[in-house]
C-alpha cells in the first residue's frame, strides 16, 4: 500500500478541517492512503506579533507576504520528506488538468503553498518552489481553495481511494472527452424518458451510444479538448 503525503502551508489552517474531514478524503486518511498535514504559516514567523506580510518595495496597493516564513516552513517539511515537490497555488501558474493530476498522483509527497493578499515575495518562487499551479484564469483571495481542489483531484487517483477503480477510466476528461450523459430510475419521469438504448441490454450498442454522446458533448462544450486530441 502506498501513501501520498500532502503538506499544506497556509495562514488559515482551519479552512481545511471540514473538506478534509468528510467523504472519500477522510476515508483515505483513515485507511492510510493519504497523510494530510496543514501548517500555520504564522508559526514560522520570527516577528513577535506573528506577522507574515509587509508593504511592497517600490510602492503599490496592498501587502506582500514575506519570504522568511515560507522558507522556514518549507525547510521544516523537507527535514521529514526531502523528496517533496513544492507547489505554489497561483493564477500565474501552469493550468491544472487531469493529465497533471495523474502526474502528481505518482509522487510520494507534495507541499502546497497558499498565498494571500497581493501576492508573495518573488524570492519564494525563485528559490523555494518547484512549480506554480493555477486552477483557472481568474483570481481568488488566496490559495486555500485551489489547494483543496488539487488534493481532491489527485487523491481520488490513488489506488484504493475510490471503491471501483474502473470509474476513474470512464470519468470526464478520460481520453480528452467529457463524460457521456448518465441516467437512473425512474425510467420515465413525467414524460422525460431514459434513452431506449440504455435499457436495451445490448452492451455493444450502449458503448457505441456512450462514446458518440461523449464526443457530441465535448464538441459542443469543450472543442478545445478535441483539438488537443488531434495534436497528441
């Protein structure tokens, strides 16, 4: 059995209690598949008031997070897991997608850095971070929610986390296609009926329908994924 360790550095560690205390994440932790540790950045500040930010050199709006607390926090994690890969959650990073989730799921340890305010001192990026990750082209108030997204997406790819491993293969973005439509009982709800092919019992026709519907949905909603397929 393999365990993936996450170390998350944030000034709001309490934000992670509920998301990581329920559902499949909690079960994976109980079964030893996930080791999740959240570190309060303020504990690594040498300032007597536990400040972790200051006004920017050169002027500007807002506050910038100091380099020293991050450097100390990352060094502390690396004492236990020297091989950890340190990721900064940032809108300026590489777009996070399913391919990247698979790549990260194969690593033994990930350290996630959550910024706040107007950003972090550039020296954190230059000297203490291995890679920047963005969950989308928009701005949030901090890196905590992106960190939760990354943990969720990566964790569910670990062997044993999901009850049925085959479900991963058929999910959205498998083969750069969106997932086909799903239906369950009742077969007829107020005249809205389940497609006949799905209750036909003909598995070959069902698979063909699912593939065609996935292709149609992708072409309608995310044509960029089809272009990605053609390039690969």
